[in-house]
């Protein structure tokens, strides 16, 4: 215990990370009543989905969560998360090479998500949100801008594979970068289906990447991850079952994109290699949706009772809270494994 205290005392950077992470949590907690009053006063109610992935009426989903959405729970609370991160980073942790890009993605995708949430709240266009193809195109544009900046301005063009080494991708780095951003964005969005589920998984993931960034000497990136984790835990305080509010796409899309950028920013290029471990549960959620669609297309029947897989477990009779906590446990274990792999198999800084 004394050795641990000595390490913490001698390492000012670690103290700075912990203090700013705590401040992020407290600021987010402090802003919550103000935001909650606005969301309820102006009736930012989330409109529940009524169709399945293949266009039919969402019978199973309505059976599982129909009553919840009748309670008029507001959405767009995700502004609380990325707004807190933005404020703290601008005040205490703005660095050109480690926080500019995560901030750009977080705000740009957060605005896109906010527009989608607003359309959902007001029923604009009759689709309860921005059309999927339009949203995908905007995400593609934002991801493309980031990919070009990484490749052309930062000169990053390689990926490190643990136990193998660096792979020079050249121009192929650009589509790979775009794929990672789109994959993480959609994976977090898909996993944001139970009270507190995605927020807990994101807090775990950002903590894991913060640890790797700290060990790599990327202190500003580690502080950014700690700031994100602090804001997410504060949001989680109010989003656990029964949720007081939902984050909406402005939360899920922005945090997913930001997580992807953080993975790509790790200095030893191992961030992308450990992403399937650190974000294991969201990735499995995405795979379950793909399998459900493919199985339905090929065999004209469902592989799961309902997709994504967290709803499948609910349909089997698991309480929502049990599904959430068990997936948190799996997410924590896999994130720890990801950190271990990142430490052992990391490339040169």
C-alpha cells in the first residue's frame, strides 16, 4: 500500500488525470438538474421504434419495452456527456496532437446525432429521425475528413498487430480508418438499448484506453479518456434502470466515433488491434444484428428471438438489469484483457 502511495505521489501526471476525471464527474452531476428540467419542461420525449430490422411491426420489442416508453422519458441527454468533455478539455487539456481530433469527431458527430434526435422528438419526415442513408453519408464524410488528416497531416499509415509487428498500409489506411470509425459508432449505437448498458461499457472502454495512453506517455490523451469516463459515470448515475433520461443519438454516435478516434490515436499503433477486446460487447451486439439480417435473408426465419442480442436475453426471460450487469462484467473482463495485450504486444512509441 505504501508503494502504491509512493507511485501516486511521485507521478504528478497520474494525479492530474485522477483530479480532472473527478472534476468531470462532479461537473456533469452538477449540470444534470439544469438539463433535466429543460428536457422535461419542453417535452423532449423519445419516440419508440415500431418496426423491426426488416420492416415488420416490432412485436417482441413492444412487449419488452412498450410500457417503458409510455412513461414519456426524454432523450438528447447525451449533450450532457459530450458538453462536459468539451468544456473541461477546452479549459484544461487542449493539445494539438492528442485532443483536437477527438474533440472534432465528438462535436461533429454529436451535432449530427442531435439533429437526428430532434427529428425523432418532433416526428420530422415521418421516419422518427434522420433517414439511415443520410446519416450514413454524413458519418462517411466526417470519417473521411479524419482519415485524410491522420494520413496526410500526421503521417500515420501503419497498424501494429501484437505478436506480428507493424503493417504499413499506405493509402489503405484511409478506408481502414473510416471503417473503424463507422464500426465503433454503429456498435455503440446498437448497444444503447438497455438502461445504462452502453454508458457502463463506454466508461470501461475509455478507462482502458486511458490506461494504455498513460503507459505510452500520451498524458493529454489519457486525461481526455479520464474526462470521458468521469462524464459517462455521472450520466450513468441517472441512466441506470429505471432511466431518468436517454442519451439519444447525440450521445451514442458521438461517443462511439470518439472511442474509435482514441483507438487510432494510440502512439504505438496497437489501439485498433485491441479495439475488438476493449469494445467486445458492442462488437458482439453488432455481429448479432448482422447475423439476424443474414439468417433471415437466407432462411426466412430468425436466428435470435430479437436482435441485438441484449434484447434476445430479455426475450428469454432475463430481467433488464441482469442483462446489463452481466454484459458489464463481460465488458470489464475483456477490456482488462485488451489492456494486457496492449501492454505486452504494443509496438514501438
